[in-house]
C-alpha cells in the first residue's frame, strides 16, 4: 500500500500511514476533538510505545485494556480522551479480527462498489456516516482505492478539487485550506442557530 501521505505533517508518522492500512484506519478513528495532525500521528505514537514499526490488529485487540489505556495516557497523551479512545481502537481492532482476519485492507480490497465500501466502513466501531464518507474519500483520493461509484458514496467529500476534510490534505497548504473551510462552516452553523 505504499503511498505518499502528509496527514500527520511528521515524516515518520506519515510514512507509517502510507504503508499501513491499519494505521490509516486508526488515524481516522482518532480524528475527533483533536487537531487532525495529532490524530494521524497517533498510530505512529502507539506503534512506538508498543515497540513495533507497524500496528497489528490481533495484538491490539488482545492487549490488556488497562495497559492499553495507560499506553494512550502516557505523556504526551495519544488523544485528548486517552481512555475512551484506547477502548475504541481496541474495539475497531477486535472487529477487524472477527470479520477480516485482522487485515484492515480487507475492508476495502474486494468492495465491488463505493456504496458497499461505505456500508463496510460505516459498520466499523467508531465510524458513523460522516467519518465513513471522509475515509472513503481519503481512500479514493490518496490511496487509489476506487470501486465504482466511490465519489458518489463519499458525498461532498468525494468532490474533486475541494478542501473539505482530511481526504484533501496533501501538505501544509492544503491543511490550511481545509482548516479555513472548517472554520467558515462553523461560523455559518453558528449564524444559522436561532
């Protein structure tokens, strides 16, 4: 799966995201209530703390939950909410073990359509419709995973040439564009509230 990814804005973390399907999934899972770069640096931090150069779904699913939460909470914490996010990562990995033999790429490898891939992503623990659509757009735009209808299934996030989400980040400039888009969207939402 080797791809040039610049989501974490840190070479080692981005290199892991570019070659590890599980790291990419975990980064997407962590992408909430923290800056995007921190979320996508998380998989690298976890791998380092486990003494590995990659993540393994079987190992994470079987890890002692208290010890895994402590690993997340170690300074600097992997996430703003280390305990709950450690639990979610373990749940995600258990789902991958139970349904995909621990192979994260199997989630998308043989998906015949974008709609089927969206359904598979949406079924993962911690992935709602929006997160599933964003990850589907990320797969299509940066990982060359493009089943028929992937752009339509990704909704607005699948649009070409937009700066809506992490799917559109290819470096510092596009990160700024996505941040600007999100800030403008928040302002619009505030104005729309009575």
